[in-house]
C-alpha cells in the first residue's frame, strides 16, 4: 500500500520516515551529529528540511565541540540522542562510564541500513510486523567519537497505524569494558515550548487518573523505582499543544514497552525547545558491557496525531492490537467470567466454587476463576506464598475440580503469583536462598512475602515448571498472573559487585522469560495480567497478557476515571473490568447494577461477585448483560474508541463511544458520576460516524451522522448519582 516508508536523501543526509498521516525527519550534519528536524504532520520535502535545524548564534556559555565552527552548540541542537559531559546540559539520553572512569558520550553518524520488518528484541517484548509487508526499520549506526563503541538507533515505521517504534542497541566494539549508566529508548527534541503534559499518576485502587498540566521551564520527571511500572505513575505520557482537546490539536504520545523501573523526563529549555527522554530508570540501573557484548534497550512507541488526544489513542489502540498483542488473542472473543476474589476471598472450598460455577453457567457466564487461597495451607495472606500445589482439604484434586467445571460447559481459570515467596511456605523451607535480598541487611516484607530472585534463570525455570505442570495436569484454560508488592533490597546474588546495577533490569527480564516459557509449555492458555489491580499495566506485559485486571477498585464511578485514563494509551479490550457487589468493597458506594455493567462493558467483561447471592432483580439482568457483552465485544476488540468527555477532568458526566471500523454500528455509554441538582441537560456530540449516513441511537430517534456529530443530541440520563445509559447505534 505504501511505496516508501523510509527515505534517505544522500545529498543532505536527511532521513524521512513517513506513516499514513505523519512524518519524522532528522539528518546527519557534516560533523556527524544526528539532528532532529520534524515530527508531526506528513511533509513531502527531503533535502529542504535541513533548513529546520537550528543555527542561532549562542554566547560562549554554550561551548561548541572541538573542530566545529561557532555558533553550533550541543546545548541547543535538537538531537536524536544526546550524551553527557560534552556541552549538552539538558537531560541526556546516554551516559557511559569508560574504563578510565570518565563519563561522556559523543555520538557521530557512521552508516545506516534500511531493512524490511521489525527487529527481534531478544529477551524483551517488542512490536512485530505480523502480516504487514509495509513495516520497515532504519538502523543508524553511530560511534562514540573518542572510543569507537557502536550505538544503533533503531526506528521501525508502522505506516498503517501511524506509529514509529524507537530503541537503542549498544555494542561494545572496543577492547575494554565500559558501563552504561543511562540509555534512553528514545529522545525527542521538539522545537516547541508552551506544551502541556498528559500523564497518568495514581495509587493502588486509584490508578491512571489522567492529569494535564502546562509545562513551564525546567524538568518534569515521571518514574518508578518500585521494580515494576507501579500504581503511582504509568510509563506512557503525551505532549500536547496547549489548544489540544480530545478531538483536535497536536498530541505526541510515548508508550514505553517495558514493565520495570522507568524514568521519563520532559525538559523544557530556555530557547523554545522541549525534550522528552524515556527509558529504563537510570536511578537504579547500570550495565557493564564487556568487549563483544551488546545491550538492547526496550522499545518506545511514538504516535503523533493532529486530531488531538483521541486521535493519538486510536492510533495506539490499532497499533497494539495489530503489532503487540498475541494475534491469537488480539481480536478473539474473551470469555465472560466470574472471578471469585470479591465473591469469597479466602473462604471457599470445591463445593462452593462448583455452586457458584453452576449458577453462573446457568446465567450465561463462560468461565469461573478461582482466585487466591487454593494452594498450600492458604486460608489467609500470611502463609504458603509460592506453594503452587493444591490445598486438597479445600479444593480436592485440582484436576477433579476443573473437570467438574468443564462438565458445566464453562472454562476454568486459576490465580498465581509466580514472582513471590512467603517465609511460612514449603518453597522457603526448601530454598531459603531463593529470596532476593542483600546479604547482611534486613529484608523488607510486603504482604508477608518476599521476591524470588528472578535474576537467576534457574529459579524462573523451576517456577515455570511447577506452574505449567499444574496448569497442564489439571487442564486449566486461563491464568491470572498477580504481583502484590514493590521491590526492596534489589540484589542479584549470582552477579559480582560491579554488576549489581543490573539486578532490577535482569529481574524484569526474568519475568518476561517466565511468560515466554509458560506460553511455550501451555500455548492455549489465556493469561490475564494483574498487580494488585493495575500496578503493572504496560505495553511490555501486554505482549504476553492480552488483558490486565485494570484496578482492584471495582466501583463503577471510580472505574470511569481509571478506565478512561487507561484508554488514553491502551486498547479497551485489554482492560479487565467486572461487575461487583454493592455496597462496593473498596469505597462503599451503591450504584445501579446496570451502571456497573455499562462500565464493565467498556473492557473485557466479567463479574466479581457470588452470583448465588444476587437479588432476583439483579439476577434477571445478568443474561441480558452477558448478551450485551457478546453484542458489543467485537467493537471493543476491533472498533474505534472515542471519549466524549475530557478524561483528564473530574467530570460530572462521562461519556464514550465505540464505533465499528465500517461505521455501521456503535455503542454510546453515558455515566452520571455525580448528580448536579437542577443542572444542565446532557447534550452529546457524537464522533466517528459517517456524516452522510443516518443512525438510530437507541430508542432516542434517527438522525444523520452530521447532525449527531455537528449539533449533538440531548441524552436523557436520569439525574441521579451513578445513573447510566448505554445506547446501541445502528446505521438506519
Ligand atoms: C490482588 C488482585 O488485584 C486481586 O484481584 C486478587 O487477586 C488479590 N490480589 C488476591 O490476593
């Protein structure tokens, strides 16, 4: 479809990367500096783009590189990746400690290759080309001017989904070891200031509450050193023009494909430029690279949209569904499940599970998930963490329980927390040395558990063996992969002192290894990610877990913010979302049963309750809600998502839509988060429809697409807290 995605203009050494609607351009200047030219709307120039490089006169406080005529200064040059200690005082993309103790990095262009397809990311998760023959990769080789070490700047262009994937690979092509102290996955120097930042801060049960703030001068940092992406700040963010809205204006999105410690800095300089740098957190990282070795940094996905935040979101959704999530699952219907955590917590046995399963199956549910509490002597969270064999007094033989559930015609799912070990457990008694800790120092404990040392492949392999062994023997269909504490005392017992800076990254490589091996052993398994709800909701995990439990907060009102924020970067089909009991277990709120379904239908749908305890009125609604899930699920799996309210505000009314790619059908969902007494009518301008077609909107009437999008329609959502409506949209 696209003839050329990556064009090299040899006279000027300009590289232009084109997608359907965007262009990204940079060039190698006569001194070999890789200077950024443009990332934004699609442009057609090549050589002429060089004029965009900045060359203003600068005072001597900004020194110029030796041999480079004044007024060039690294401190104001827009660079594809910058080093330290050579005159760029902004946040660097690279920092290398050489064998003489010096800290510097000074990259100069050497050569490049353009190859079809996407690079193999080795031990890391990464985007794949799949069947898309238009995907191409530009591999720029640059060398440190003094030491000759090799740096590959990789750019993979996914033209149809408007995404450019960047990463950096460092090769030690010198004779001595050196230490990487910082390597960004990407750096973007935009010649823009006055931008806004859209970020996803939060906390446990309050994840990813989108926040928008104007950027002043200086550095704004988003990071996690918790050993995982964490609840408190997601590793995806966007820069926006100050006038950007959900539907118009400039939006540049950055999604890091990584699940460990990360750091993203946005550095607004005094000269009208904004630099964004993102990658592994240098705070907890260093990596010793011996001669002949190489280091691959994680990928970061970039998307630009001139159609505001919503346009950027839809690009990421299409991209992740087509090039990140396992294609076996990406667009495959997921089972409507009943998860037993809030239904029973630790208080269950096989009879109770079968009773819930029988009842749930009779209402149309397609899977029952047995959560924490089925293994070892686990009747509370103080014991048996890591003992992945069934508590036979409680659940009997797991294979029998699974068979009993399968006999009801539904699937069976089971909870695990593979990275953990509790002190009161068989696994700890057998392998006390498997705990990640610093010898001679106290070990911090979280939820009565420690981390296993996943930097050691033999420990990962042993846990995979146990988990995969049980999953295959018992015939389970789905695995909930949980992780319930932050890291402390990160240390890799098998590594020498000078390599301890590698522990946190090696740990997360161990997690990825676990997932790869598990899926090799159990290829049919559907794995749902989880980390105390949404503590590790990131693109790295999505490579292995096509859905992730979005939050331990199952309250419908709170969930509109959590899911709305999550949807800014991640496809809605990846968000585990369940109808739970009321009063809600986290916030005590009482919401209508139908509102809980309206909100859960925006993700992968299920129930987080004991169906046998439902009132007759609510029970009667379950088959219809599951039917609605089947009806609308194709839209969440493959359609376009539009947020009709600004997700970064605490709205009284939230509304969103899904529209089929062929614009023939859709779903409009509205939730009144807070009733405003005697407040305004709710008038919604719909989006994504064919302006020339006519649409029936629920039972409200029939209008043309241009009226629905241009004028909007009043939606009579009742004026009560947590009232909601879901309105099917059909081409008339
Ligand atoms: C945290 C998860 O988010 C919950 O859904 C549940 O699985 C508990 N862990 C179990 O300990």
